[in-house]
């Protein structure tokens, strides 16, 4: 199975992707996580990506496509894959179609998660995380016991530069203009697009996704 999790920043792709990995044993390829880890490692890719990410802009397609191709090559040819945060442009989608076709695979389904913009802004601008153990909090919905301190390891929490309110609004605009149109690309390619309302409790969202995948693709949980 090759599944794409599509949706605006803050809609919960990361959380839902991790739950799908648990349920189905798929491999999750999350380009945002890979880029942040490249930055932490101080790699060339990380330093090239930094200014784009901090401003809430997309990292150039050629860097992203090379990163994904690299990861895909390491996987067994029948390994289920879930893409989270990729593709984000038509050029990336077309490149992915080509990479998959080379190994006799295709996109099996797109899971489109959506939620109103005001909900997304509140979720993202309230997000703080631990630079040490990567635990994520939300000051509105899921705050740490002591303000600004990680419950798990006691480190001081930090906010991603791209989660500052103005940058969040910019990222939502980038999504609307460059990424949301991919829905038509996949509809034209006859990949089923499964629409899921993301503004609900995470377990309801995850159940809805799993049910749709089982029903539409016959994947076993
Ligand atoms: P995310 O964690 O998925 O919200 O990604 C954080 C940032 O990483 C984005 O705002 C972009 O700057 C960059 N990024 C992640 N995935 C991609 C992608 N597929 N194409 C371009 N830039 C990306």
C-alpha cells in the first residue's frame, strides 16, 4: 500500500500517521520530520532547508524529491508506506508518480484531513515541544503541568519558529495555493481520495480513517 496523508499544517497528520503505522505496520515517511532531523544533525540538507522552513515556505522540490527517493530505496518493494507532508506541490506529486512507477507501484489512496482555519491557527500557535525528548504539548488543549517545562524530562519547552502566528497564517496560504490542488491531481489519476473531518477527538478521526481504508482498499487491521 502507498497512502498519502494530505491536509493543512496542524490538522493532525503526524499523529494520525503514527497511529496508522501502529495499526497496519506501514513505514511513515514524514518530510517535515526528516528535515528537522537533518537540521539537528547539522547536515548540508538541514542548512539548505533552514531559511525556507523558518519562514513557512516550501523547501525546493529537488531537495525534497531526492530525500524521499533516498528513503524509498531503503525499503522492501512490498513495504506499505504512508507519506505525511509529501507531496506538497504538483511537481513533487509527479516526481513521486515516476519514482513509484519505476518499481511497479502507484499511490493507492489519498487520505484528505481537513479542519477550519481558526482551529488550525489555534492548534499550531499553541504548540510547544521539548527539544530534548521531542514530547509535544499544546498550551490551549494539553499544557504541561509546570508552564514552559517538559513533564517527561524537565527540559525547557521551545516553540517552532514556523508556529508563530503570522508564519502559521502564511503556511496555511501556501497549503491552500500549492498543496490543496493536489486533490484534483489524484482524482484525475483515479486514486481514491478519502475525505475525513479532522476537527474531532483524535480517536474518532483515527477510527474514521481506518474504517475507510478497510472499506475502500480492503486492508486488514
Ligand atoms: P511539516 O512538519 O510537515 O509542517 O513541515 C515543516 C516545514 O518543512 C514546512 O513548512 C516546509 O518548510 C518543510 N517541508 C516539509 N515537507 C515538505 C515538502 N514536501 N515540500 C517542501 N517543503 C517541505
